[in-house]
């Protein structure tokens, strides 16, 4: 079990605080393991094992668990004199679980930690029962830094710039990096993660009848990572394939894919007007390997997937990320965090003067003093161009401060 200190430290900061700690994220990103790491930290702090209660509700053993039964079981195990720490894994499998948690928080001396993999973790019911009483932690697949730590533990690791190529192809699902897999071995594992998410968290729970329509929408989005598009773009594309799907249904499918954490929606931001735009959004994947497991690996997708990796890293670091609109041009990312802001352009290579003009010129047209970056995989990436930092993507991903 490779320690993931960034998440553990953030969660431990809320130990004994009067909030339910909710860990969410795409399936198999490591939520359950991080929960166990937090439990281990509690033991190191001197908390007696009998005051740490753990249940995993994706086990068949709890298939028929009801909220009332869960409340009774947990209540019977609470310490009569000291605080009890409850760790409830994949809690969304228990209908009305939020009522149980709310009752325990209100009436008993408990500290509660839960994990879940779909929108039921952030539904209106939670807002109703837990308003102001929970703090959420978004768990992502392995960052590039974490990926290197896994590689060092289980196999050999090369130069970070070389390893970036493998990270791009294999992604960050922890299970893929516990041993040395070839692509043809890794992608079926990732495809199983994808299938279980699509069919369990979306098709079954939403009772979707036309699964082939949903999968066609998925494939369109996966094939257009890094491109702006709308629901009508997808609808028109499907019409060209003699498939009829109205915009409202497309929006519904996209929303469900977001809720299952397969997709991230990235809105456009008008840099001059300083406002969010409601059209032509972009979507990024929870992990680049999802694309390759569904559509197959192709080298020509590298630019989009590098952009996807940078986007996820910015989210991990706590930035709110948008696509920038500047007149008729686009800035890959405008990332804001508290009083900070950075502008980022991502390109695989700068082979020509035209490419350099495109990447640097757009940033030079932004007349403020916030940091600006061009990220690339060029071996000689580095330096400063009129105040714009050129950084190798691997170095950017591993930097402690931007």
C-alpha cells in the first residue's frame, strides 16, 4: 500500500471536527485505500482499535442493508464514554444513508468518514440532511508524482520525461501500477472499471433503455477531448450516423457521466468580459487511460491527452479551471485559486515559428501580471519568453510550486 500523503494530510486536518468527511471520485481511484490510511493514522495517534468501526458496503454481505438496520448496528457499537470513529466505505449502496449519518452526528459522540463513487454522494438529500455539516474531498487517480512513487515501489522507474510517455498511455488508476503490465494487459482492466461505472452507476440506477445511444455519446466525447462542443454538436453527429437523439437527452447523458466522475466539465471564461460563458464547453476525462481502453491507443491523441493530464493536475492542486476566451482565440486554461491566477498553454511540441506564435502570442495578448506558462514535451523546454515561462510538462507536474 503506497502512502498518498497529500490526501491523508488534508483529511486528518479535519479529525474530530463536527463535519462528516466525504471522499468522492471515480471508481477504483483509491478512495477505500486512502480511508484505510486515515484509519492507520488514527491508530498511530493512540486511538484504541475498538473505537474505530469500519464497514464496506460494496460487499455482498450488506446487499440488503437498510438505513434503519444500519443505524441500529452502528449505534450498538458506539463507545459509551469516548468518541467513536466510523468509516463507511461505498455508503451510497445503502438507501437513505444520509439520514443515518445525520442522526448519529446529532445525537452521539462520533467522527464519521464516508466514501462513494456517484452523484448520490452529492445529491439534494445530502444538502437537506447535512447542510453545513460535511466537508468533501475529491479523490483523483494517481498524479504523475504518485505514479512515479508506485513505479519505484513495484518495478523500475526511468527518467521522469521518459516516464511521462508511459503515464500518458497507462494513466493513473492504482491497480495498473502494482506490477508491470503491457498495454494489451492494462486496457482490459481499465475497460472493466469503465464498464462497471457505466452499467452500475448510470445505466442501472437511471434505468437507461438505449444503452447504445449512451455509448455513442461517450465515444464522441472521448474522441473530442480538448475540443469545444455542445449538445447539438453531438446530436448532429449522431444524425449523420442515422441515429436520432435530442439535445435534452444528450445533456442528460453528459450530466450522468459527470455524476459518475467519468467526465469533468470545463466551462469557458471570457478573459476581457470576466464572465463565464454558457456555451461550447470542453470535457476532460477522469483519466486518459479511459479513452485508450474504449477507443484504442493512437499516437495522434497525445496532444489532447497531455492537455487532459495538465487539467487534472490543476484540479488536484485546488484550482478552479476554465478554458479562456480572448477575442476569437482560446487559452487552454485559466486557473484560479484564492487570490492566485495562472494562464496555461499546452502543446506537445513547438516545431515551427507558426506554432510558437500561436502559443506565446495568445498569452502575450493578456495584459495583466499573473503568471503565464507554455507547457511542452520538447527536450530543451525551459527559459522565459517575454515573461512567459516555458516548462517541460513532466517538470510542471512534479513542481512543488507553480
